[in-house]
C-alpha cells in the first residue's frame, strides 16, 4: 500500500508498487493453502493472466459470477460462512488478497486474524483505500516490522478484537487456519 493508505490508484492502477528482489515470495506462498479474493480482484488477475495460482486453492467471493463459468475456481456468495468453514478445518493459512470491501466485511465479522502490509515509499494522495469505512476497527498489536533495501516497510499485526484477550498466550502451531489480509 502507499504510505498514505491506498492499495491502488483511483483507476485501480498499481504501477507504483515496487517489486523488491530481497522479498521472499516463495516462502510467503508456502504459508497458505487458500487464496481468497473478491470478484473485482479476480477479474483483474484474470486479465493479467494469474486468476489461479499454482498450488493453493482459489476462492472468489461474488454474488454475480457463476461457478459453472469457472470450473477450476470455487465461487461463493457468502464470504463469512465460507471463511468460518475454512478456519474450522486443519490446514495452512488463508490469504485474503485484493480490494478493501471484502476485507472490511470479514474484519467486521471478526474473521481476520492478522494484517500484513508492505508500505511503499510513495504518497498517492487518492485512490482505493486499504480499508473502507465500516464498524470501528479493532486494535492492532505489532508482531513484526522490517525495512527492505528498496525502502519498503513490511508490517505484520495481530488483530485484537474487543472480546479477545489483550495479550494472547503464545500457542503452539494451531490446527486451525489464520486469516491474513495482504493488499495487492
């Protein structure tokens, strides 16, 4: 995202995003077995030739797409119920990828566990925000931060919903999935 909180320019442009060669994308992708995205992000990635990513399952949240038109993709019209079902099963984590409206709905449903962002060294001044208006957002607890050689700052936060403990006990590897939010 830009330093001032936008995940894309006003027309969805992302040419300002820096691809830092020191970032371990392969290692990141190994953490997930499910990619979750909304319809607009799916259509955007489809145009770019990457609607499905090798390995992890792709789930698209849409009330308008028909599953029969996309046999290699799981289409759901109820994101919250789908995420609850995924989190109840053992497996790797879920990566919520793309625009903010799906993120907002799942955050309001208390289904997002961590937020991981890469802050680009640019101020866009306008565009698509990381998080659209909605219920009051929960507090965040910084888990990790890192400055990359390109000037990108990566931030990883745990979400502390009002009814969750202030400092959760450090648990061993949980058999349930965590829901991550990473903007495109």
